[in-house]
């Protein structure tokens, strides 16, 4: 999980979940559609008690938000969230406890109409970091105790079970889905053991390691782009702390730096892939918060100053 430092970086960040309209897909390589950008934010500085979170929609043209609803909870900063296009609900892990450092084991859900609910875990609590919806098989996946796991919601609570080969996941990387095949990409390992990009097939259960030299970089916020079959991400050099928007070609096994992100705050950032406009979108900042939109070649196309830091961004098309 990205570290949370009490740096005087962002003041008063409000929590937002963002929901978008569906789109028309013309082909695998070109889309005529509209993007709905989902996200959430949390007020800073964080406190040990629950706080009010807000849900809404981001206008990618202006960076502004239209709120949809709210719910109360305590969520990890820069947590990954997802929007389920089948039930039209936004999901994120957090906690209702009032103890600092308590295990985030509550699954929050906010509908597109603003109705909120939360689901405790069945059985013993476990650390759940991040969540992703796989539209290919209509399933939710998470990183549970650093392992890829599948989520099931039933009777007012949820359960999670490990899938694949029980890899230890690098939680910086989160997960991303190829919605055409349903395959999930994730980064396993650690700085000590070495990080390895892997691909999980939820139909066959097969896990395929992909050789991508990462050097000393921490690769995070990976997002699959169905337009070109590449993964886009933030790569941070652990030696120099140079922060770059980068591209991973899983077929060629290459990691290519595209642009230096000078304004990236390593403690506060979230990203997603806008496939309709072929843009990699990042929310981050220090004294001011920015919504950055990059082309897939690394050109900064748009930089909007926003009133809130948008966490858990997830684009639907």
C-alpha cells in the first residue's frame, strides 16, 4: 500500500465516487463512445474516526465533479476501487472501525442513484487492498493478504477466496483486466524477491509469467488498454525517485518510459485508462491537486486543477 505521510500536501480532499454512461464499441482498435470516470476522495488530514465520503461523476473536459451520494467510513488513502457495469454500483474496501490501523475489511457499495450499503466479511477479517471488476465473467477480484482472490457477496456479507497459484502480489501494482479475454494482469513479488508481471486466466486458472525488466522501478496503477493491447502505468525509480508515465508491452516484454510526471505526489495518486479518448488519466498533486490526461505517446494533453484528490478512479465505456 502506498505510504501515508502527514505531509502538508493536499488540504481538504473530499471523497468522490464517479459514475459514467455506457458507450458503443465499434471495434477492438477504435471506439466511438463516451467515458464515465468513477472515483472517490477522502478528507485530509485523515482521522481515526469514520468520515463522510462522497460519490459522483467527473467531467473529463473540466475536471469538475457532480456528486451522486455519500456514505460514512474510514478508507485507506489511494485505495483502488471499481465500478461494476452489471449492477451499476461502485465498490471500494474500507472500514467502519474507529481504531487507527484497523484491518480494512468492509466492502462499501454505492449505486449510480446514490444509495449506499456496506458488507462485512464472513469469517475472520483479512487485509483487502484494491478491487477490480471483470466484465468478462461478471466477477469481482481483490488482493487478499497479498494474494489474488475472487469476491462473492451473499446475505449481507462477502467472502473471498484465493485464485491462481497463490502469488504474493506487489500491492503497489493493483490489478487490471483485459475485458476482451477476461485475463487479469498483476505484479507479483517484492523489491527483495524481484517483481514479475503475470497474467491470470480466470477461465482456465492458468498463470503465465511475463518477462519485463523493471530494474529498480516500482510499477503501479497498471491499466490495460484494449485499443493497443498494452499496459499503461506509473513507474517510480526507487533510487532517484524519478516518476514516469510508462508503457508495458506484454507481448514484447518491454517497459518504456513515456513522460516524466513532475507533479506526481508518490503518496497521493490514482490513475485509470480512458479508452474512448485513448488517454491515461492521473489525479495527484502537492499544494494543489491536478487531473492530468496523457496521450498513449506520453504527451500531456490536459492539466486541470481540481478541488479534490480523486482516488480509486475507474473508467467505464
